[in-house]
C-alpha cells in the first residue's frame, strides 16, 4: 500500500484549509474575525525546518504577528528576514524572553532536549506555548510542564498537526463508533531509523561561523563539536542526550489516534524486545509492547499496543490480506472483535475483511487547522485539541518506550502516579536527568 499523503502535502492542504478552499474551515464556539488591532504577538524559538513550518502555520491566518525569533544558528535565523523583515533576531532564547515582554505566545521548535527548559521558562512568564513533539526529552519534564500549564490555565498545544487532520479524526470516530467492534490489540510502526550503532567519533571540529555550540548544548553536558551533520542540523535525533530516537520522533504522531480512539491512560507495564542503545546513540529495529488498562473501547481488562520501527513489522499472522499490496511504511493496525482497521500515516483508514464492510459509510468529520486552533485559543476563541493535558500523558507513554529499550527482554512495571518503576530501580535513573550548571530552570532542575 503506497502512502502518498506526505507531511509536505499535509502542510499544503492545511494552508488551503486556513484559506477556506480545500476543506471546511476551522470551526469552534465563539470563533470571530479579529477586530482591528487585535493581533497575537508571537515569538519563535527556532527558525528553520519544522520551526519555519510552525511560524508559517501560526502567522498565515493574519491574526498572529511574528515579533521575534531566537536561533543558535544566526545564518538560518537571518533567512527569515526575507518574509518577515521586521522580526527581531536573537541567538539566546533567554535574552528574547527577557526583552520581548509584549509577546503573548511562543513556539518551541528546537532539538528535544531543550523543549522543557524553554517551554517552562516561557510559561513562567505567562506566555502561551506551542511545543513540538515529543513534548520533552524526559518523563519528569513532561509531568512538570503538564502540571504547570494546568495550574496557570495557559493555552498550550503540542505539534502533532495530524491530530487535527480529517484522516486521524475519522479513524478515531470509526473506532469509537464500534465499527470493528471492541479492540483486542493494536500494532503501530514506522520505517524510520533514527539510531546509530556506531561509537561517537573521537575528534573536535571547528564550530561554524554564527553558530553558538554552547547555546545549542544548553542543558546537556559539555562536549566537543563534531561537524558533517553529526549533531546539527538533523542527526541529533539519533543521539541519546539530545533526541529520543525513532519512537520519540514518530511515536507521538502514530500513537496519537490510538491513544485518542481508545482513551488510553498510563500503561501498567511495558517490555522492549529490540536492541539496546549504546553509550551515545539510540538503537533501531525496536519492538516495544505495552499493556494498558482496558477502556470502554477495548475487549478485555487490559489491551496490548506494540510498536515496531526500522525493519521490524507486525507478525504476518495479524496482518490483513492485501492483494498485490503491502503494509504502508508507517501506520497502525487495530484488531477488533468484528474486523480490522489499517490506518496509514498519513492516509484514510481501510477496513478488513473488505467484503464485510462493502456497504459501510464513512463518518463525516471536519478538517481542523492545528496552528490556527492554537492562535484562536490564545485570542479567547475555543480550545486546543492537543493541549498539554492530552499531549503530556501521550508523551510520557512514548518516552517510556524509549526508556525501556535500555533493558531488553525485561518487563517493567510502571507506577505513573509516583513516576517510577516498581520492579527495577535501575530504570528510574532515566526518568529524570540533571541539567548542566548554569542552565537550571526553576520547576525542572
């Protein structure tokens, strides 16, 4: 099965959605046009790649203005001047937050290890936060951000934009309507390989002009800079101290409709049967099995959800019969008491056996704009659908899987209330990390 709905295509369609020409426009209670002069003043931490997408998504509706941007790589930040000539540029996000007192919201779109420090610092100043997935690098950070945002009643949204798409919203409806019955188990996967079995190179390279390596390291321990893309701009996802591997990168997307449709809570236990990371990097070809408490949408008292990445896939015996096709590169398979639902990432769900659903009618759902939903919520219109109260527990679940990979073939019993493993104390060291001296943040360090 070929999945032709790429992230680029999703971004294009989302932009058309905002313009009202591709699908139904964003609808929420109290939605109104911004009166003259009522503009959300916004800052971005990060300026290129996904940060540029977030900036465009937030500003394209004409109700948010980009006031300032902070990026450790000034060359990338300056490129924004072409489209945002009045934007103020900083290299240190702390300086931006200190000086730009008028801003009302920020997006945090930087490597995973800096999400929590920046988001918490912004929220402590009363700023609303749009934070990329995964919400944080560590489980403890996620819990603290979730609690603080709730306490201060701030508008928050995690950057799982497919959450607002018609494809994922439709899939949730299909499951919750009982179309394939009660769910017995779920299998989810990604073909990405954000890992590296090799050792870290033993060398020090020159730091590029206009790039601040110390600011990039931020809360992480000091180490020599390595060039050739080893860390910056993208391969940090493979590195233990900065990224969260394939699962952290894609799990928050692909687990999202599973988490939402089944109304899952924290897992009871989990087990990794894939390779362990080395001292520096995440592994690939993961197999991680979770056991969750059952819900109104599952068959038993518990339900299993299994993740695979790299070359790993669900076993053949649970796959539907696909004539002249194969499983998509990324997606989920829901196995119910009345049939199966295959949900590619990102495309419409298919039900199996096909003959049993020939007369089935798809539910009607709206197509929402994830970024403009955040903007409007900041302006007092409606609410976000992936706020930290939703995104926090989802992220904790994903980060647990990455953590479990440190202990292959070991079933870990998780106590979510206490944020600790009850049967393997050694695993608790990965729940919370210590920040580098000088980079501590109140409420996290």
